C-alpha cells in the first residue's frame, strides 16, 4: 500500500518575515507523507538554512489558509528524531 501524502503551503521565516536569499523566496508548496514524522523534512530544511544564515529559522506549514504546524530551529542545535523519544 502506498503511503498517503498531503500538500501544504510552506515557508521559512527569519525575524517574522519570509526568508529571501539572493532573490529566492523560501515559500512554496510541499508534498509530505502523512504520519508521525510528516513535518520532519521541513524541520531539516529549516535546520540547514539556519546553519547557513547563522540565525534561528521558523518553518510553517499551512493547509487551506490554516496553520497545520510550525517549529523553530537554531544554528548549532541538535535536532532529535521524534521516534527516539
């Protein structure tokens, strides 16, 4: 059986604003597999960007205009696998 997926509007924010680097806006649509770790790819994306810019980065996922999930990662912070908890 194929895993179910869902498409979200996604963004990365720094200081409350959508991040724009070298003219690229970190906003778009992302298809994620449903399940307990479905937002982990966004967390990893934000972590990589936080390391690159040296500032905390907040990721957001919205569904039909409603916030579905969000989180903030900081450079140098170790991300934990939620399954390990």
